């Protein structure tokens, strides 16, 4: 009785709104992504090579800290993580984590990552500093495009990561990194 009443009270289906297009110009998407991520507390570093990424990591991370990566090309610089050599309980006091993203979204500064990039689902959420590598040509304009892109792919786990965690529930004071990563750097390969 209750379910049939609920079924009859559902609103009519309406078509999806037309997706606004920011333009085919990749430079415009890069600028929008950079501006958006910066506005929400992140940092974008344009890089051309892995050597550029290595330089920024060596000058920006605490070498004495616990620094992890799932990127094979950085395995000699940071502790390489894979599903077989580490478990979630062994991830105490992680300072820096470096991962790859499949793509980025210009309108909200989000990065799409799945379990094949993360190895361990908890990685982007437990570190003090998160660095993500994404190609500038892999930026889509809107979440509408992002969902179209991931709609037909297979993955066990996927998440959008955007900026440092934020909370403003205590005296309405904004705190970055209250319940997760304190800051995020995106290495945008151009």
C-alpha cells in the first residue's frame, strides 16, 4: 500500500538539461580547471616531464616523512604502494601520497580516480598532502561530460577528489584538512 502510493506520487521524468560547453579550446579548460582548483584551496603545477614532477616533489616534501606513491615512475623516490605489499592498517602517519588521475573536470576542479590508480581506496583521504598527476588533454568541461565518460567503464571503486577537505561546523570557522588531506597539488602535464 505505502509503496504503491509512493509510486503514484513520483514527479514526471524530465529530460536532462543541455550541457553547457566551455569550448573546444583546451587552453580554456586548463585555465578554468586551474582557477577552480585554486579557488577551493588546491594548487596546480604545470609540468612537462617526470623530471619536473620529481624536482617539485624533492623540493616540496619532507624526505623524513612517510611518502607513498602508486606511480611506478616515482617508485625509486617514494615508497611504492601496491595491493600486495601494504594494507590499510599499516598506513599510519602518511605525509605525502602521489597518484595518477584518469581525468579532471574544469567546472569544479575534481579529479576522477579508480581503484586501479589508487591501489588502496583510502590513500587520497588519509594523507596530509595529496599530489595528483593528470594530463592537460584529459580535462573535460563539466560533470555532465565526466559522467558520460565514466558511464560505460568497469571499475570496482571510483571517486572524484577535489581540493583539501573542509569543515566549518565549529563556530562557523573554515578549517582546511579537518577530516582528510590538508592540501592538494595537481601536476598538470602539458
